[in-house]
């Protein structure tokens, strides 16, 4: 009988298991169907919508905390086909949204066979609707089930300038979406050029996700699980740029009607104070709105190429502004000494070769006067002496030494600033000349390439490199990679490459005679109209032959001020500007005055420059 | 024959309770499938179209086939099943062997033979065959299950089809075969392994939800409590001291001194155990310590396995079950969530026949087969769900009673087998639709759409009723 009892007990265990499971399931049903308020709320819900909350894009301020780049609200109207009311007042909708009946039909009937569109999911009905239209539509939204309003941020530019520096934004391409692994979705915005492009990953912020319960008419009922799974959107980081927006604006005004570029740098830090490429355009034209496409096409078709950023993309021969650099290298390499004199007989002559000196001047008693008078002969000689340092037939070694110094100054390769599309200029290498002048045909010597001594020939620099050169001279031998970012507003450190000091191998003492020479150029030499009463300005002009039109040389100036403890270094390159002294140096000078004084006293010069129109054609 | 004739008058009656619940459940299933298929647009008027073009039409044909089969099976002599048991079992095994080669792939599983619109799932036959074969084996001698060898054979009978079904792969059907442990328990297996299995499942679930660190901390603290409770002298002081220690440990965890607190906790627990061992020569605590040790090791091991050895989709499945709040409601959680929302949407009394928006508008996946319970929940609410659950509980309870009243051991074994199969189907399926169990694709008996499944369960019930009607035949 004992065994019988065990089986009896086991039968009860099995029965107990069945009953307990039944009770558990009933309990679960009770909690789901009766007790759980969450499910009560979902009683009429038929789905959950994943709503993406777009973060505000980061703003950009200038170095004085003035807002350069702002966000403005624009709206997209979305529609879900299955939720439309077939009896809705279509005419009223068209009137409210200010569209025609044809537009309405075209926008609402998508190709539903295409997987991009689904009748059950919202798709774009009308984009870029202004806040005024939207507010009115919002009032009547309840009459139009299936329609919804989506906020999109658009950029606006209070100063209407710095278009290239700030850059524009556009909708992401399929490639952007694929490359970024889930960060972007169709219709998102991405920075295309300028700072918008460069700092995209900081500016864009992080999207938020809200899960919203919907009933079977698509009406939102409230957050899913009380919003527990939602994530907040995080606004993009605000940036304080190194740009001085008023200086930038002033520079753009000065460059109106001209082609060329200006870059101003704070030598102490490498901050780019202004970066002007002319011609430019009002950045508000490219803000995302209805007319953008048209403006974009117009700007692209403009023969003066406003999208071609002349500060970093244009490679110019430096011309005479190269001379101070030649002098510095000569001094450092010991082939030149500060009080070396030279009698200029109107040009550099070597056998059959003549490099004419265009400036009319007498005996040059030292380096400073050589620079001040911009004597071609003087610098061809210095350049030849550098190249021939290891013997006339050993030009390769001498030239390699020379270009190594150029590399130190950031020439021949991009400076790697925080700005896209930067070109590196051109410093011809030893092997380049070996190919150009093969040994069988006599090879090459210092005299073959002597025009480089005065900044002509193959040597090319971008305007940013010229400005950086001015800053390096101002610093007496070192520079910080120029950059457009000053700091992130939230304290995120800026890239370390902008706080790394680059030291050249020119000793500080060699800079004094050269800077004295650049001062002489302003005081008594070629750059006299760069003088600013009361400001100790130092600089050098250049005139570069224009291969397309002999009468229209390019005008160039670079310099810094004040001479001691410099605050600003500027390079200005004006295409077809003629002599360096006619356009480039007054522009740079005015800019320096504006920056150091805040206002410009030389109104006459200012007006004259502003009114000047320069083109490649004789007028 | 003589025996049968002599008892005919007394015992030819069917068990009406079982039969009527069975019929009620099948009818419910038909109505539910009708409702799901009704959708927004209703059914075609043409009868031919209705019968062959719609789910409910095809299900009606299967219902008719099952009805005929039921009548035919009732005419088969009850003694036959004992003798053909192994034959049916082997047929099932052979078909399971063939299905990977000749079967049709549906949803990534090769579990079906297809002849035109007629599909057949050999796993259903294998369930029935295994129930018969196991019963027959248990019936083979009086002292079966006494030797280790016979126990292994008994388990082997149903593990073989499990292995073959896992090849398809069909985890749901394979799980059903574990229900045969119920009959083995009833017939003499010791409860120890069952308890250990249960403890392991509970530990696994707790570990997944709360991390092994917290699970082991709780287990160690609990063991310490048992030891403290053994003190006879100044018990209250020991208790106060222990509560203070636990408070310090909780404080240390809050301060993120995780492993320090863990070691302290273990040290206290061991010290208490050792105290009783030294002072009171209490050796009874030794197995407790071993058990604790094994539980802690098990907890950390399962955690390691789930995090490092299981594949991502397997981990996701478990997560959907145990940590739904961490899952994407638009992604992996979608099915469960839609299912729970449909059931929850039914409220107390439901939305009424053909009125459930979620099931009608196809918001719930697989809603006429594995998720048919959603339709019941949405259209008939808590009352409807409870009614179905109660019907199943009564049916299962009744089958156990039927089992226990059999004189023929074979019949008792068979009834327990059927009860086990139905129990697993019922519990897992309904539990799954309400998020109580993980998503395992098995049908709800008698109710879910599916011809083979309906025919299979009908066969099981028919044989059960036939055996029961002959219970006085020996």
C-alpha cells in the first residue's frame, strides 16, 4: 500500500502542476487585460510610431561672440495616404498651403510600387513651408487627417557674409547614408562645404527617438511605456570661430568687384581672422528654401567662379613677396650677411641671362634696402649663392637645402587647416628639375632656375600660405597651423594640431634685417601706400605677371603690424590688380587699420578701393 | 473476442466530459480562424472559392477529414494500439529521417511534406507514435524502470525523435517531447532530477535578469540566514548582528565595492557554517554549502555562456523574453508586443466577434496559427481568455483522472503521455502570446489553424477515448 500512496501523491503533483499553470496564465491574462493601465491605454492603440527628433544644428559665433550662423525654422508637410479622408476639402487645403491643384495631385500620388513609398507610412508632401503658412495650416490640421507637420531647421546668416568660410548644407546623398552606418537617414542635412563640412560630426548633434502609441486612425495616444525607451536629442555643439566677422565683412566690401583673396591671421595663435575669396555671394541665397536650386545653378554658371575658393584652392606665383624668404634662407645658410651691399645695374646678368630689375634705384647698402627696393638683381644673386653654396656644379644639394627651408615654412604641401579642399601650392623638387633639364641636355644649375629667387617660375603658393608666411616672419621663426576654430562652446578641446608650434630652422636674429627691409618697403619703397599713420606696419608688395594678359598683372601684398608684438598678419592677392602697390597693399593696409583701430580713418582711400572694378579685360 | 463481447454492454460509453470539451475547443478554433480571415472585406460568396481559396475553407476540409478519422478510429479495436505501437513509431522516425531530403522549406524549416495544397508534418505523427511506443515499452514488463538500462531505453525512445526534429530545426516540436518526463515521473522516476532541473531554470532566468553577481550575493545571504537561524542561544543578537552585516554589504555594493562585498558576504556565510560545524558538530550544513557552491558556479557559468558562447540571435530571443524593456519595439520585440497589445486591447469583455482591430488588420504575426490566442483575447477579452484556459485545465485534469482509473497499464501510460503533450502545447503557446514564455512556435491544440496538427490531436483524443471506453475490458 505504501507504493500506492506514492503514486497517489504523484498524481496530485501532476494535477497541481496543471492547476498552477492554469492560474498563472489566468493571472497573466488578468494583468494584461484588466489590471495593467499601460495596456488599458493601449487598448485602442494599433501600433507604435518611431518618431525621430531632429537636434538643433550647432551655431557658429565669431571670435567676439557675434552670431555668424543661426538656425531658422522651416516646415515640411508630411502625409500618410491610408489615413486620408477621401471627402476632405482639397481646395481649402490648396488655399491654405498656397499650392495649385496640379501640385496637390502630383505631390500626393506617389509611385506606391516603389518601395520608397508606402501608403501606410508618412511621406513628404510639401517641403520648405514658411512658418507663417504653417501656423495657419496648423489651425485647420484637424480637418485633414493623414497630414502632419515636421519641423526642419534651416540656416540663416545675420551678417550676409563669410559664405565660403561657413559653407552650406545640403540633403545627404545615398553615399553619405551608406558611409555613416546609420547616423543619417533620407532627408537629413549634412554640411557640404566650409566649416559646416569640416565640423559636421560636432555640429550635427545626436538624434532623439520617441516611441509614440497610435490608434487605428493614426492619432497619437501618448508615449510608449511612458517614454521610458525614448532618447533625447542632443543639440549640436556650438562653435566659436577664429573669424572676426566685422573684419571679414569689411574685407568682402573691399574686394567687391574684384577677384582674389585675402587672409588675415593672428600670428600669436594661428587664428584666421578673416578669409575672403572674391567674388563671393550672400550665404542666405543657399539657405535651404524654395529658391535655392535656382541660385545654386546661377552661382555655378558664373564665369568668375564664386565657388572656387581662392584662399586655399588658387595657386599663385608669389612674386616679390618671396624675396624676404630668400633673404632669410641666405642669412641662415651664411651666404648673405645683413650689411651685404650690391650695385644694381638694372638687372641680374649672367652670361646671356638677364633678369631685369624693374625698380629704379641706386646702390643697395644692405639686405634691408634690397628688400625695401625689391631689387631683382639682389635676390637673384642671393638665390644663386644659396644654390651654389656647395659649388656651382653641386646645385642639387644647394637647392635641396633651400627647399627644405621652404617646407619648414609650410610651403609645397597643404597646411592642413580645418577647411576643405586646401591645395599645397607648388615647390618643385630636385627630381622635377632633373626631369625637366636632363643631364644629356646639359642639366640644370642655379642660373637655370634663378627666377625662383624673385618668386617667379614654377614656385606657387596659396594665399593662406602667404598669410602664414607673414605670420611666421612676424613671429620671428615659428607658426601655428592656421585654423578657423577658436573653441567649442562646451569646452571640447580643439584638434591638437592647431596648438602645436611649428619651428623653422631660421634663427631669430636673422629676421631683424629682413623685417627692417619690409618696414623700409612701406616707408620708402614699393609699398608706401600701405602706410597707416600711427601704426607701425611692415610688408612687402609683389607684382606677378599674368600669363593671359600682359597689361593685367596680379597685385599682391603681405605684411603684419605692429612691427613689434604683431597682432595681425595679412596676405592680399588681387587678380588683374596691376602693381602690388596700387590695389593689394591699400586693401591689406585698410584691413589692418580696421582690425587694430576698429575704424578706418582714411575714408578717401577706402572709397577709392571699394569702387574699383578689376577684370581680366582691358576696359 | 469473447471478452470484448461480454463487456460490451457495460462499458461502451465514451467519456462525455472529455469529448464535449474537445469538441468545444475545436469549434472555438474554427470560429477564430473564420474571424481572422474575415479581415476588412469579408468572404467570397462563391462556395467553391470559399472552400479552396480561403484559410477557413481549407480548415473546414481538414475538420471534415478529422471528423471522419475520429469515427474510423472509434471502430478500431482497442487492443490494436498496443501491438502496432512500434510500427507507427518507426514509421514516424523514418518520415522524420526523410523530411530533410524530401521536405518543403517553409520559414527556414524543413518540417513539411507537400503534395499540392496538402501539407503534412511528420513531427505530429511522431508525437502520437512516441506516445504509443513509450506506453508499449513501459507495458512490456512489470519491473520496467527498475534498472538503469530500462530507464535509459525509455528516455531514448523520445530523445531519438527530438534529435531528428532539431535537425529541421523545429525547437518547438522538440520541446513537446520533453513532456514524456511527466509520465516517467508518474511511473517511478525519482523527483530529485526534476527539482534540480527546475532550480537550474529558475537560476538561469534570475541570472539573466539580475546578473550573476546579485544572484550569487542573494544566495549566499540566504544561506547565511539559514545558519543564523540555527543558533539556539542569544538568537536575537545573532539576528541583529547578521542584519547589520547585510546592511554593510548592501552599502558597500551601493558604493561600488562589488567584489569586496562579495568576498565579505562569502566569508561571513562560511564562518557561520564553520561555527555550527565546530561547536555543535552539525554536519547537516555540509550539503547546504555544496548546494550553494554549485548554484553560484552554475549562475556564473550560464552568464558566461549566454554572453560569450550563444549567438546574437539566440541571445536576442532570451532578451525578448526576459528583458523586453531593453529591446527595440519596432524590431525584435515587435511580435510579442503586438501580440500582448492585441490581448490587452480586449480588456475585460473583449471587442466582440469580428471586431478586433489588431487581429483583423494583420497587426499580429502568425495570428491564425501560433498566435490564435490573440484573437480570442482581443475579441472576447479576459472572460474569453479565462474560459479557454479553464477548459484546457479541466480537460487536462480529466485526462489524468481517466488515466488513473484505467485497469490496463498501457492505457494509463498512454493517457499520461497525451496529457503531457497537451499540457506543454497549452502552457507554452498561451504563455508565449502573453509574453510569459519565450516565442516558441507550437500550435494551440484543437484551436490553431493547421491540418496535420488538428488531425494529430484528433487521433490522440480518439485513441484515448477508445481506450477509456474499454477500461473494464480486462
